[in-house]
C-alpha cells in the first residue's frame, strides 16, 4: 500500500510540474510572519496552595515566498518546550523546523514535498479557532503530529468537495526517521451548504502491528454562532495490538461584536478495557476537559482571552486541575 501511495503522490507531482508550459518569472517578494503565544495562569484548586505563573508557551517565525505562478516555498521555526512532563523540561525551550517545503499548485490541484503541515486535523483546528488557548483534540491528546516529513496532494474539483492524500514518516517534525515505517492518510471534506462542513479522515501507520485512526467532524455556522463536533478513534496505540484510545470534542462560539467572542468546549478521552483486565489500560490518563471563556481583539493582530480550563481524571482517586487563564496571541 505504501509503495503504491508513494508512486501516486510522486507521479501526480511530476505530472503537474512538467506537464505545464513554464515561463520563467521573477520571484515575488517574500512574506515574513510570526506568532507568539503567552499566558498567565492561576490555580483554583482549594486543596493546594494557589500557584501562578507567567509563561511564553510557543513562538513561530516563518518566511514564505512565491517563486512563480505555480511554485512556492516556506520555512517556519517552532520554538517551545520539549514533549515530556518533567518540571525541568517545561522551562526549556528548543527550536525546531516546523515547515520546510516546496509547494506546487495549478488549477484545483495542490502538492507539497518536504516538512509540511499534516492535514488530519487542520479543518477542525481552523473551525475551533483558539489554538493559542488550547490545541485541537487530536493535537492535544497526541493522536498525530501537526507537521511531518513527507509528500501530499490536495484536489478540489469544486467548491463543495476537497480530497487529500499524504504520505509521511509518521514520527512528527521533532524526530528523524531511519526505518521503513510510514504513515498514509486520506481525507475527504464536504461543504454541502455555505454554512456546513463535514470531514472524514483515515490514517494507517505501517509496522508489524498497524496503528490506525478514524476521525469524523461536523461543523455548522449560523450568523454569529458556530458549533463543531468531532469523534476520533485510535487503534493499536504505539503499535500495541488491541490498545485503543477514543473520544470526542464539542465546541461552540458566539460572536458578540467585531472585537468580542464567547466560547466553550468539552472533551472526553477514553481507553478500552483489555480482555484480561477490569479497568481501562490507560485509566490514569483518561478524563475530560472543560474550556470556556471570552476573547477580546483590540486590534487585528492581537487576541486576548480570559478563560477557565479544567481537566477531570476518570480514575476513582483521580484529581481535577482547575485553572484561570489569561491567554495572549500576537500575530505579525
């Protein structure tokens, strides 16, 4: 399957590249961009001493340039903490290449090759709209990386349907790959009406035991209101047979004015019970998240949000983690 997918992606890329009559053009000026995510939080747990902290969670710096009417390239740095939970790790900052790819587009076809954004939860992330406050479901609970090394193609025959196919290493943009294991993802996005979006996505991560993910999303907008819901199911987590994770996320937003919005979100994350056990295998990490708050945009490139965030563990002796946050996003 992976060899066939590789041939399809590469054949599509070269067909559309070399099948066009290309006239050399002077590259357009590039665009520099940046995002900064910072926040202040306050622990609301009455059983512990209230803890407060100022943090800069993440910063992105990028440069994108159109090389001609078909080709473009982008490079982006992601500066943030490493993915482990130790106290020391949370204060360290590392810089990674988040993007470093060449893109080719013509008509209703677009292709990428290199270190690129994955498409598995991009529609959900855009619909949710508050990435600087809380990551989308699959990103937050590590159902897949937001970027990876690989090749992809997106086809939009009309404004009502978009199909995409991506072949990647599967380890994410913070890891290098030296094995013969790949991830193949295929998605279909439908826009039946102007206000409705439906997306389905499937990935298979090849190994002796295949890891697979099924995802479905439905989003609806009506005037100043939008609501979205998604369900995600991961089979054979970390290539362990029969070890599954699954859950859903529901989120909504109401726009009060050009500068003010209120929002709410509820997540649930579960793991299955193995035949030889009487409790879910990942019970210590199973739980639900609640996020609600208000966003204020004083200018186009700045967003501020005062919000409540809580994580409730499902284990019998599990704890809750209620926090009050002041999040800030800066774009330029």
